[in-house]
C-alpha cells in the first residue's frame, strides 16, 4: 500500500522541542521588559512577545536560515510594538472630539477613560513628532502618511534608500523614547 509519504506525526507541542524551550527560557523575560519599555503596558508586552514566539514555532521550517534568532526576535518585537503604538495613535485620532457623538450612536464608543488616554497619547505623539529633526519628520510623514516606499522617498528627495532607512530608524527611536518618557 503506497499511501502516506510520512507516517511520523509532526511535533505539535513547542515545549517538546528543547532548542525552542531554551530560546523561550532565555529570551521571554528580557523581550517582555524590552517591549514594556516601548509600549508602557505589561499585558500588551506579554501578548506581543507571546505572539512572536508562536510565530517562530509555527514558521520554524521557513525561519531556519536566520543567523540570530535573538536579533530576529528583538527586531520583530520592536516592530510589533511600533505597530501597536501606531494603532493606539490611530484610535486616539478616531475617538477625537469630532467623532464622539457619531461613535456614541453607532455603539462603537469606548469608555470615557479610554477616550482620555487616547487623547493624551495623541497629544504626546504630536509633541514627539514635532521634536523630530526636519529631515526625519519629512521622511517619516512621506512613509507613514503618504504610504510611499523607501525607494519612492529616496527618488523624490534625491537621497539613497539607506538614508531613508536610517532616518526612519532615527525617527522611531526618538518617537519611542519621547513616548516612553512622557506616557505613563
């Protein structure tokens, strides 16, 4: 009978894989602390880090050529944290005073405390954005508001793609630093 190519069941429990367990034990707490410093919330930080470990487990076959899983995880957690902050920023804009009545009647109104937090975060993000050097601010706006690629930005500003990448890194670092200093 020639049916199955592989009768061996795939290991579903990640904690049965000793290298994954070692990686998790070594990096989970430091990654949570790192993420917490960016997002300012312990539960969110734990969720972000857990999602990354799940992603690594589920995609372990495709990620086999990564040289440093530690570097990969830190970068992935940083990116997820930044995405979380962007979503919070979008929500703070969405629940600005001009939309309160509309959101109330459509049933999508958050509690008043959330509105205040989002408004406060929006103010902090606006101040953080204003603190960016002009070049960073322009490139960041082109990338995040204009949704241009790094190549398109480089072409429009007559600079290299590496310069765009470096300016985006500077912008994120300064924004996250300002937010973590001013957001409780």
